[in-house]
C-alpha cells in the first residue's frame, strides 16, 4: 500500500493503486503504466502482493516448488520506484542485462529501483518489457 495510506482501505485494482499515490509519484507511475500497457498490451495488469503485476507465467524450480508470478511489475516504495522484469534468459535476469544502460538505477536480480522517472531511459525499459514478454511466451509453449 502506498506510504501514508489508511490501512483499512483495500487496494484492489491497479487504477485505485495509482490514483491513491501522492504526486509526483502518481504521474510517474501512470506514465510507466502506460509504457508497459502500450509496449506489451497482452500483459494484463492486476494487483499482486500489493504491487501492479502485468501478465503471468508459471515457474517450477528443480526442488519441485512451483507457482505463478507476474512477468513485469511496478511498485511505489517510500524512497523509490520499483520496476520488475521477472524473467531470466537462463543465465541472468533480463533486468541485470541492462545495468550499463541504466546507470542511475540500482539493479538487483529482477528489480530496477530509481528515485524518479527521469533517472531511467524509457526506451531501455521498453526493451526490458519486450524481452520479458517474449520469454514468458516461450515458457508458455514448453
């Protein structure tokens, strides 16, 4: 839930989530939401664990653990925006492959964190979205 929100209000849709954010974060996440939905219109947005997830894929680990998760995600945190590209090419997560093209961002395995939208190149984020979507389609065919 966005920081400072009344915990009794349940965020059930991406639209409610975005509308309840304070400015300027609201405008920035709405721009990212538009980028994701324009770049990958088949990845339908819904709420996943308090964040917006786009599309889904099924995973299965060698240990036997399996589940479903979103392909691309978006979340507002207290001090930064989190953009998730959750799939891997088998060696690295897609987000990690773009570390050099996003020098102002803090990149973990599948999470790209940045303070404001101007810290990242939306064209690079679009490539990350497309690569994650492509990997999800390949996984679905297997």
